[in-house]
């Protein structure tokens, strides 16, 4: 029986032995998801404390998201900005964190010729960058209240520990009762130093020869800002269950699976995407993103996660290649986008896991016009269409759309609301208009995207009746 974390000595380090020490250049983790899942196994003892999981962007949030899912805990972010020396920004002299927390090596600052006034000016500039990052990741949402809570601070690795120290101090300043630092891999010296700041450090591996965190990952691609925002949007509202148990899903311990996929087109172009499968899928939903967006759209990813939890497989993919997106004419070429969506539908029909499932489209902005245009041509092959802040006025032949269609619009998105009211009357099949009070076009208001998700699940449940398949 493992020792309850509240009885451990403050500053203790928990680690797990590997079968053999990784040699320089060897691979310890497949990717950040793999690292998060393995790290989560060491953190089960904290589940009863109903913790808040906080990730350090950008890569640390991808690891933290897996930990939060495993512990059924809410997810937030601790933004830390490195303070680089003037004219040598890669040379760190300190770090800043939310709440005005500064961790600065004054000896190093003096060694690069920074006066006290110059250091203050430099810190002020970095503060502005930090606020911009917070706005980019959280949007208008307030940070999760961590007063009196246990907080698990996660990063994808620990080299110097400077950023983690700043984050720990920031979390304590926000009222955290206990701060547990959790990392997949860390340099022993940095882990020891961090024990002075954190209540506990949990680490999967502490290689003596760690010279770069990325050395311990097979896939260490940079995490995009859009992905960080999407993960936070998904995890910010996850409630901690009563009694600390796992959330009731009816699916046992089985977990969804996500695959990176490539969708070939007759023209020779290929589209990138992500196919996610719940243990027993009852339908499959293709997402058509709006103008200037991609499969990393934080709002669409939040909806996709809710659909996945409700038992629907999802395919998020880019309707255009990166080079095509550079031409704004392509973004509004509804005929081209609809053709791409139909090509993805044909590709999906060849996947054994989902071929027999009812199929639905979820479109946003111009993507909704593409979804309606495709549905008009495919007829009964499409069981349902959902539009979020859509531009149905751009779709071809709305009268030919016999598919049950739900139009979701923000109450404060006046122009688009008027367009959707008109489109509802032109639809050739059943259509409903759902207005979310106070929401604007991007549904950035607190709780707005959650309402979109609930409406989407209800519409799919009503119009894609299908018994779940075997796990």
C-alpha cells in the first residue's frame, strides 16, 4: 500500500526506477502524451486531495493534460517567461511568472552589464510578453481558484529549474496549500534545488547525463500556442468528482485512442488530421473548420473532446494545405472546401473502425457552409449537420439539404444570427436554430463553448441513433 502523500516529508522526491539508465541519445518517452500517462501513474496517490493540475507552456501543458485526464482534475496554466540578457536573449538571467513573481540571478545580470534601472526596464518588457501569453492561452477566462488546494505543477522536463521555481512561487502567491512538481525527466541537480521550493518533486527519471530535455523524447516537436489553448479549454471546466473517484463514463477503464492520419486527395495533395476513437463508438463526426482556422482550433477541439466523451468518434483535419491557406481566395472557396470534406468522407468510409457508423458534420464559420454544401450532395449518407457560428448563406442549394441541421449562433453575433434565421427557412429538411445568450461569434465567453458541446451531443443523440459497437 502506497503512503498517503499528505504524510510524506515536505521536499521529498519520488522517482521510479527504470530497467536501465538511458544512454545519451536514447529514447525515454515516445512523446509528451506518453510522458504524461507514465507520470500520471506516479501521481495516483494525490487523487484523494482533489488537486488542480497546472502545466508550464508550451510543452508542459501537453504533458499536464494527460495527468489531468487520468486524475479527473481541472487543468490550468502557469505562464513563465525567460528573461534573456540584452543582445544575447538565449542567455537566461532569470524568469517571470504570473502575479509579478521574479526569479533573477543578480550576479549574472551584473556580469552582462545590466544596471538596476536597466534590469527593471527589461523585466517590465517581459511582463508585457507574459500578459500577452496569458491572454492567448486563457482568453477571457479567469484562472482556476487554487486557494487552499493541492496543485500539481507539470513540465515536460527540468534542465535548470529556473522556470519551475518561478512557477512554484507564483502558485503559492495565488494561495496554493501544497505545490507538487511533476516532471517526466529532470537533471538531478535541478531536482535537488527545486526541493527547496516545492513540497514534493515527482520524477519518472533523473539521468546523470541530461544535457537536453528533448534528448529523452522520440517525438519532441514544438507545441503550438493553438494546441495549448485547446487543451486548456478542454480541461478548465473538468469537475473533480465527489470522493476523488474516477468520472463515471460507463466505459470502464478503456481510454479513447487518437491517431495522426493523412488523407490523400485525387489531385495528389494530402491533408493532415487526427482521428479519435472512443472505446465503443456510436457515430463519427467530421469537423470542417472556419476561415483562417485549422484542426488546432481550440473551440472545435473542446467540442470534439465532449463528443468523444459522449461516445462519438471524431475526425479533425485541415481542409487546406499550409501553402493553400496563404491564398485567401481558397479560404472562401466553398465549392473547394466541400469537395475536400467529401473526399475525407470517402476516405473515412474505408476505415474499418468507423465505416458502419452513422456520419455527421460539425462546421464552423465557412466550414459550416462547406458542410451544408457537402450534405446537399451526399444526401442520406450524412445523418446530421451541426453549424457553430456558421455562414450558411455561403452554401450552395440549401433547399437540397434534407439532413437534420442544427444552427448554433451567439446571441450577440447579430449579423450572423440574422443570416442563420434566414437560412433556417431555406433548408429542405428539418432544421433548428439554437441561440446562446450573450455569446459572440467565437464563443469565447465563459461557459459558451460548453453549451455548444451539450447542444451538439443532444442533436447527435436524437438523429444518429446507433447501438455502440464492441470495445
